C-alpha cells in the first residue's frame, strides 16, 4: 500500500476534479463548472488557465476581469503552494502518459534504445513562446486549437467526437516514440507551470543518509533530471520541472524521499 | 584553440537548428491555426462578438453550454432533461474546437427571457451590454445570432400551397416574419401567402428553420455576415435623414489620371483616345 499512496491520492484527485466538471454539465452542479480554460468554483470564485489567458491577450483581445482574476488566483496558488502540481494532480493527459510510461517499462522498450535523442526537454519552452507568437500572428489562442489537455477534458465533459484521436496520438507517441515525450518534452502548458511553480514551497526532500542508491526513483520519475541529488546530497528537489507527483516518494523503500516544506533558510 | 573553435561552431549549429526548427514549427502551427478557425458558416450564442473577435475572445470554457442545457425550462414534462441548444465544437465538427455553436435543425435557440448563457461568460466573448435594452434589462430580442433567409424556389408557400409553419414558429410572430399576400396569377383566384423575413427584427434563433416542412428547410438561418449585403457609401437614400448620416464624414475622392488633368469642359465634347 505504501508503494502507491501518492499515486492513489493523485488518481482520486484527478477523477474527483473531472467528475465535478462532468457533473456541472450533466447534472447542473455548481461546484466546479467550465473547463480548465476558465472555471467557476462553488458558483462564485473564478479560475483560469494562465497560459491560455496569455495566448488570448497576445491574440489581441482584452479579456474580462473574471478571467484575469481567475488566472491570477491559479498563478498565485501554484507559484506559492503547488509548484507544477497541475500536471500530475489535475491534468487528465497525465493518466494517459502515465499509462504509456508504465507500458513502456513493462515492455522494456527503453532497453531497446528507441529513445529519440533529438528531442530535448527544453523544447517545451520554445513551444511555449512560439504558442504566444503564433497566437499574435493568427489572432486565435494557438495552443488551444490543438491542446490535447482541454480536448480530453472537454471530451469527458461534453463528449469526445474525433478529438479522441489526439489523446490516442499522445499515448502512442509516449509509448513508442519518445519516453515522457509529451509531458516531459513538448507540452507548453507544462513548461508554463514549470516556470510558475519553480519557487513553490511544497517540495520533495532527499535524505542522502538513508539512500541505498537503488535508483528506483529515477526509473519511475517522469522528469528524472530533477533528481540529480539522489545519493549525492541531502537537499530538496528545487527544479520547477518536478511535478510533485510523489512517485519517487512512493517507490523509495529506504525512507530517503519525502514531501516537505521548502526551507529558504538553508540557501 | 581548435577546441574552442569547434565548440563555437557546435554552438552556432545548435542555435541555428533550434531557430530553424522553431520557425518551421511556427509556420506549420500558424497555417494550421489559420485554417481551423476559418469556419464562417457557424451560428454562435446570443450576444457573441463578430466572428473574428469571438474566436480570439472565447476561452472555450463551456459555461454557456452548461448554463443552456441545465436551465430550468429545459425539461420534458416527465422532468427528464433535454439536449441543450449550445454544443461545444468537437474534433470532426469542422468548427474551431471548443467553441460553442448551435444547429437550428437539431436544437434551435428558444430565446429564454433571462438568457442564461450570456451572463456566465467570463471572457467577454458573449457581450452582455449588447443585449441590454433602454431599461438596462436583458432583452433577447436584441440578439443577432444570424438571419433567416427564404429560398423562394423550394418554399411551398411561393408555389401557392398554403403553409405558414415558419410564421407560426417565430417567437417574434408578425414582426420578424410577416405574411405578404399576393395574387396567384396562375389560378387567377387564389392568393399567395408569402413569408417575408425582416432583418431588423429577426434574431436568428432558428425556430423557423426547425419548423419548416420541406425536406430540406426552405427557410434557414445564416450568420449575419453571410446573409446580408452592403450598399456601400455610393448609394444613399437621399430622402432619409438617418441614412444620410452614413456619409456625413465622407471625404472627397479625387481620381488622378491623364484625363483628370484637364477641365471637364475641355474633353467632354471631344473624342479622347486612350
């Protein structure tokens, strides 16, 4: 049970959030309405996706105050508390790519060196900036016309249609293409949250004393470049690309990793 | 020295590659985005901004569609819920994905008095002020979702068969669609009862299109941009003060060519060779 504590918590959170969104359309609930682009919590509190808002602003439209306030609330929350937690605790695509990754490990695809090296993890930041530029050129929020995240979410809330093919494409890409290809290399929303959450206070902390260098954490981590301190030094994972998914904490049998509050004093 | 030269070359090559690939991606992405937003024949919710602005502004949250389908009036007699008017564009709908629209023949807009879909819009894509009347109340009659157009060749009323299905379905009965009487010269003793749509009243709700009895509706709603013409400032109703205001600030346009260099009297009665 210890091995899947955070995995289970994340799945429960993801399903609960998606179910609330689904219920808003299907049953008229007022707990969490809308989609990630813009939502309303309990019928009053606006929430909005900061990257979408930036794209819309770049396209040349001044958004309503509700959306701007919503984006501010989300930004502050992840900036101060959650880090990049949206990606692993909320985003539905995370379930798709986690499944692809799990299958990849089971099928031992990485042993076959099918990983394409030309795709770098920093590609997502280029795409993030490019999305804003394209939005300005074309006059429409550019990532939103193909975002598998909102396509999948709207699919769950309103029905999929042919949009399901985008989700399948992501699955196949992560399974047979690049390891962690979408979430770890391409997704501009993940890039935006990496930047927003890079100074947040909830962090995984490594205890070098307990570590037996089994490297289970690095195998399971979707962004394992952030775990550079494993078996080297007792510090927190401070890289914004860490999604706070807690898989490393789950799989560690030596009590060498745990969630903690970032200590600013140590620096 | 050679090593640092190599490093520099490698750095330059990598930078060039990144910039090149980004430019490639940007072009493909721009082209794709531009194509997918070009779906002009789409009917938007009440109060929607002009299509180009709407596509920018809509944040694809679906709050309008949720408010539409969950409104109190959207229930059958047994209490079960009906399908909503507003749909969210899915892949395969060939409309900008995630934006709300409606198809009158499936579910038209029922023109709710309280317009539940509009005040919930957080982004401003559905412009509430455009639907306020003089008393600052929401007035659905101010909506211009589209404009109904009659194809007179397939409208059986124009054949002389008596049908006023669209007229009766119209929520602004007798104003948005009126029935014009005309003599049927073919029989010599019957009247045509012809449906005429008035674009200053029609909201484009589509109830007429849904009600139309012909196999493919002879009255149908098109977006305003596609169902209207424009006379332009060359043509002004000289008898209409309001219409004259259209050209109040018109500027004189001077054409400059070989001919304009002369006075009109110099050339009007002469043959000019061009």
